[in-house]
C-alpha cells in the first residue's frame, strides 16, 4: 500500500535515513512524484550529498576546493525540492510497532521521535578497521568522508609526509596511490591477496602490477598487515606484516574494504543476508513492508550468476533510491540487479570491467549450476593505427559456450577503455550474444575507432570460436596435451623468446610449408597477440589440419605466467 493511503496529519511522511547517492536520489525522486509528501532526510554527518568518489582527488589536489565535492546542500534540498534535510542527526532506533524512529542530534545530544508512513534506510557502509595492534596510532587513516580527506591533507602538510603505506589494493587503494605519488610521496601498497583489483582475473591484474611498479609504487602482495607501532624516536609509523616484514612510513591509509552499516536494521529485527547486508526484494523493500533499504548496505542479485552480492557503487545506489521512491509512491518499478560495471584510472592506465570474471564463474557458476563458458583475449587499438596516437587495449571477453551469451569483460589500456566496456555492459544487460557484438553499429572516425571497433573484433573472435572457424586453446591447457605447438611469428621474434618445444613457421611461409606439419594430431598456433595465428589457423583448417588458435598469443602467455595461472 502506498503512503498516500496511510497518511499522517493529512499527507504521507517519508523518512530517509542517510543521504549521499541512495538516500538523496530517493528524496529527490519522491518529490518529483508528489508535491504533497512530507520528506525528511536524516544524515548523521555534516554533509548530505557529496562526491565520495572524488575524495582521493581532493587529497591529491586534483580537486583543490573542498566545496567542489558538495553535490547538494540542505539549503539546496529545501529551496529546490522542499525537502527537510537534517544533518548531524543520527537515527538510533526504529520502532516498527509505532512506525517511529528515534533521532539524536549529535551536536546537542537532544533525542526525539518522528513518525513515518514509509521509511527508507540508506546508511551506507563503514571502512573496515581491523582490531590490529596499534591501529589507533596517529597517522593511520581511512577515507570515506570529506572530514577524512581533510584530516589526511592536514597530516600531510603538518608532518611533511615523504612516505606512505596503503593497506589494500582495491579502487580506493590504487586511486590513493596515484594521488599521494602526485604529491611527491613515496608509496607502498600491502595487499593480502596475490593481486590488486580483485574484480579482475589474475592474469589481467599483472598488467596493473607492472604499471604501478613502472610509476614507482612498491607492491607487497600476498602479505597482510599484522600490526602498527611508533617509529624510531616516536617518529612515524612502522607497519608489520604477517610475513614479518617491517615498513616504516609517515602515514598509513587503510583501504582494506568496507562493511555494510546494518546495526540499525538488525536491532529493528529486519532480515540480514548471509553476506551481512540488509536483505531486500527487487522493489528494494525489506522484510518489513513499510521499510525500504538502498545503497551500500543492501544485498542484491548479480544478474549474471544469480547470486546475492554486495556492491558499493554510486550508480546502482542512485537507481535503487529512485526505485524505492517509485514503489513508495505506488509505481511498479523493479531493480534488475547488478553486474558490477566499474572503472578506475591509475597513472594514465584505465582499468574497467563488467559482468562476471572467470574466477567468479569458477566459484559461483550460474544460477547454482557450473558455468559453461569460453574466453578470448585480444589487443586492438582504441582507434585506427594510421591515425596518430593509437594505443592498445588489452581485452578479455567471457561468453557462454551454448548460445554465446556475453557473461563478462575486462579491459586495460590508456584510452577508449571505458567506452568499450560500457557497450559490452549494455550488451549483458540486454542478454546479448557475441554475435550481437559482431553486428554492433558503433561510431567510426579515424580518431575515435575503426570500421571494426574493438567491440566488434571481440565479438568476431568469440563468434569464430563458436562457429568452429577458429577454435581456441589456452596456455594452461597445453602441458600434457599431445599436440604440436606452432609459432607463426618471424624468425627474429622466435629467436627473441618462444614457447619451449614450439615449431617456427612464419605465417607468410605457411602455405608453402604446410606439409612439414603432422596430420592426424592437434596443432596449437600462437603469435604475439592472436591475430596472425588466427590467419594461420584458418590456413591449416582449410588444408584439413586440426588447428586451434592459442588465444592472446605470447602476450597472454606472459600475463598468465606472471600471475601463476600457467
């Protein structure tokens, strides 16, 4: 039942706990749907709507003015939307029997109660701060709010920070690494996993590892922080890891991750999911039909795997807020789920992904069943090679082996990366196949792309696999496989380094030398990145040989070898 049918004092009361992306979008949407509703937003901090994704760039002075981070102020909400925003107001309890919340003014200590017809929870998530020895020493920071970024900036200025340790190699950790380095600070990253950017598959992450090292960042992977202690003469901080290594520094940034803020919901008896988030349905309704929840605190469905997941991204949070407002006002809107489309830039390298990674498919399957999938690697340039400034994009496309449904993609490069992932993201949303990617009609001019865009090429490579025109093999499948490995590169390339035991017949000589290859057995073909080996595979198959293209060529081999997956 919509709140318009449960009016208090003549008009529906919608109370929203928390602002930023989810709560703020819910409030604004609700007002656009009703001029009668009384809408009140309670924010325990001092800012109701700010760009928390911009915080690392404020620390790095890319965004020099703190005010530029403010998306909307209480005054803006009041004047533009007639919404009552109460900052420094912490909601401490929910009385579901009386449809009331308890609110504490964090400045005065005053406590009062407010009734609701509809209650929306948007409490967000808190940075994980593990109970390690010395965790509360001065100079150890998390980054989640504007005051956090202000304290970090002040510490850098007051202490003359020269060296920083970042604990955690996710989005915030990498963005902070870049922004601290921009300020002339030497940076080390300590990550308990064997890779940074856990959304990526390991072999793709090695490209990020190399880029970080090339830009002076020291990486310590597979080694978690174990404790902190004051430095010599009580100056600075020493970070000790589980391996026993010690890392002296002037400042520590904790970027370990975040944990959903569910205390209020749990104490109110709302259902909490297995992952620790508030459980909601596809209309963002909690286990109480008068309470909705949105944003970083909720568990939602992954549209590819069908599994419950936590996803702390502003885009989904904003859409969830809109959907909650729609449903509260009587509309039949539904949240489709998430596919974790994300992008990050580190020292001019752009890293983007959408959908399921290979490791997620191996772990979770699809809707509880083992995933039947294939993958291809390719390295097109972001625009045609003859136009100046062409830059390569390393792409990995994952698709089902049945109908070729697109399941996920990852891409890394300097330019044009996010554009391609955005296109593939929409393909996943619409249930498209690799054959649809082949046929995608995209913008073309020499400075923007090619007649065959990287998205088209990815679809063509994958479609060739499914049609049997160019079946693929992967480096990790070769050991113990009774096959001839053919290197289709030039003799000079072969001499500079090749797969052990490979036979070298350059592509341009292959037609004349095809009889040198054994018939009746499998031939696995590679080149530098998979382009020439595709041509070679076609030549061999048209000559009656059982040839397969090793996807990604020597580039993929190097990536997989460095990641330990080969």
